[in-house]
């Protein structure tokens, strides 16, 4: 069995990394400190570029997969999706990143 970092540590590392690169990162909702699910809302200059969830790859690792409505969906679709997810999973973390290549940074930090 391999040791794993607690969710709050992974989130903290991602936030620091984005900020160190000159981007904006915010913890919109804090979930379970140890094992909460992580949703990452990626933006670039305020425009949504994707919503991603950290999931197990069933080989002692994780990956980031797209979830929710596509970024080009009608206004408010992502907010509705996130509200439904938070209602069904109070341990969910929601992280917002506004930086070029937000998805790549999230993958490198969370996968």
C-alpha cells in the first residue's frame, strides 16, 4: 500500500504553483481535508476553458478528466452543475484557476 497526500495538501500545492506563475487560484469550496473529491474550474482571462475532476485510475494513481457541461455551453450551466455536485457531495473541493494552460498545471499537480 502506498502513502498518499491528503487532499488539502494537494490543493495547497496547486494554488501556490499557480500563484507563483502569476495566475489566480482560489479555493471556492473546501471539502474533506483528507480525501475529498477535487473539481478544478479552469479559466483564462476570465473565460472558462473547462471543468475537471480528479479521479482514481485504479492503479494507485489519479488523473484529471473533463466533467460537466462543455465550456461553450449556455451561461450558468457550469454553475448549475457545480451546485448539484456540491449538494450531492458535501466533501467536494472546488478550485478555480485563472491562468494560461490551467488544465496542464492541474494535471501536473494532481495526477
